[in-house]
């Protein structure tokens, strides 16, 4: 019976996706082990280390292994690792050629390389989700480039921004994650074949040639030196997931706050009948996707700590930290897949209430643009004197409950400096004090195009 939300029949598609689960399933993992063993036999045959016919028989056995899973489980628990039990069954299936299975390799060579193959498939899924989110956020930023709303600092209204500006901030972070993913692939997608203590001693002068050929067979880069106990590549991959989910947790936090009753539902997650419903309060529409995004991001953060701990390894082969990766890698990718999936759902159908944003922007009666009034009056009155006059007007507006424009009309110096009532009302309209928010949206979109051209130069040339 499943005992974790990651494999629970109830929760598994809330805390993962079928596609990512397929990458890290037992069947997929063992298939990767076999793929590496077969690739090793083929590489060694190409290098003249083992007979070509033996490699063919090993490949045939790997293609149809007919594994005894109960035996594999039992022997894995006894040995402590799955490779020797798997080699036994593969060698038996290969007949006489079985003597050449696992030639010159060590258990960690096979397991590490299989993990890298899993990571390659998993990173492809993550990259596709990131690109999809970037497209969604691009559309949001464009559509709401000029949609004014209250910008908030320390949970207080600060200055006007636009919703497109907010979406572009999210987008810029996802753009950087796309760039990071492209940069980390060469460091992470590296094969492992080094033998017992990492020196390739069992193959002598042929070691590097076999190592290179094996990596070619699998489409991986060849390592410069053994990384049995240098785990920074795998740690970087999980730390990257921590960055991605950290960004999505920030997005989720913004959405949850803007969905709250007190904010009037400036945005809402997509409506699906029954989604986010309460068992006792029929009016409720809870931010379910955002809640899951936040929870999975927190869980991934713990996995980041785990893989960083796993980097502390002793001598040429670790006595335990390696096992931490067996838990951290699949769990971090499953949780990240969930976070990305929920983000795509929430953002692709996000309801943006432009009217509510404007109403909230007007809640302060113009106080949100007191800085605009002060800066406009400063050339005539001096900055500090203008500040003091507007400060007093703000206090008067707050005390009397009047709009700031009305309170400013009681100050002849400000009235004169701003050119009368029309000038005051113009300066007190939050939509007229957006700074360079719309232009910043344009810059993010332009940078996104440059990044995509750099990632896919052939496509841009075409």
C-alpha cells in the first residue's frame, strides 16, 4: 500500500505528474541500469575489449530481460545495492556472453550514469514547463502592460504599478531559470565510468577510450575526472529546482493575497466547479493551486539541503551520503513537476479584475501618489518645503476623510505650484504616476527574445 503523498492513489497527481513519475518509477530506473550495462558492452566491443558477439547477446538479453522482481528486491535488500543482483539476472539471460556483463565497471558507475539519464529526461520536462509558463506570462504582461494597480510594500499601498509590470517581474525570473537550465546541462549531463576506486585501473590504457565510447553510446558528455565523491553536478540540479519553485512560491503568495476578500479578488484562480470548495461554507473559493505551489516549494527546499549534505563524502567512495540522493532526486523532481503544473493551470486561466484593481488603487483617495504631488511642486517650492506641505495635507486628508486633492486645495502654495485644480487632480490620479513600469515590461519582453535567440541560434537564423 502506498504510504506517501508522492505515490498515494489519492494525492500523487497533486504532488507530482504522471510524466515525471514515469521518469523515476522502479521500472524506468531498472531500465536505465540495463541501458547503461548494454551501452557499456557495446562500447567495449567497439574498443575491442570484449567480443562483438558477446555485446550482441548482452543487448538482446537487456531488450527482453524477464526480470524476477521478487528476487531482485530480496537480493537488493541483502547486498544493499541493486546492481549486483541485476547483473546476475542479466548475465543469466545472456548465456555464455554473461561473463562479459559489467566488465570493468563498479556499482556506482552504473547507478550514477542511470541517474544522469533520468535527470536528462526530467530536466526536459522541467524545461518544457518553464517555456510554457514563459509564454503564459508573456501574454499576461503584454495584455496588462498599462493596467494600473496598487503597488505594495510591507503589505501597505506604496505607489501605483501595473499588473503587467508584476507579471513581467515573474517572467524575468522564469527567463533567468531558462538560461540557468541551458547552462547547467553540460555540467550535470556527464557519464560516470571509472571502476572501483575511480582510476579505471581494471582497463589499463583502454580506460579513457572505453569511457568516451560509453558516453557517446548514451549521448552524455565524458567526465574530465571521476565524480564518485564530487556530487556538485547533482546538487546543482536540485538547487536549480529550489530556485524555480522558490519563484513559483512567490507568484503563489501574490495570487493568494490578491484573491483574499480584503483585496476584493484582484485576481482569481481559474473557476472549475467544486475546486477550492469548503465542506461547510458554500461561498468559499480557495486558492488551491497556489497552496500546492507554496507547499511543494517548501518541500523542495528541504531536498536542496539534503543534496548539499550529500556532498560531504569521505575519501574515494562514500559510506552513506550517496544514499541521500536516492531519496532527494526523485522527490525533488516530482514536487517540482507538481509546482510547475499547478502554476501553468493557475496562470493560464487567471481571472484579472481590472475594475477591482482600480477601485483598490483609489481607496486612499489619492494618498498613494503623494510623492507625485511633492515632486511636481518641488521645482517651485523646493523639495523639503514641498514635502512638508504635502505631508500636512496628507494628515488633513486622513483626519477628515477627504480626498487628497481636496486637502491640497486648502494650501495656496501647492495650488499655485501645480497650476490650479486641474493640475492637482492630474497629479492625484494614480494612473498618471506609473513611472517606467510599462517600459520595463517592454524591456523584459525584448530580453526574452534575445535569450531565446541565444538558446536556439539555428531557429533565429532561419
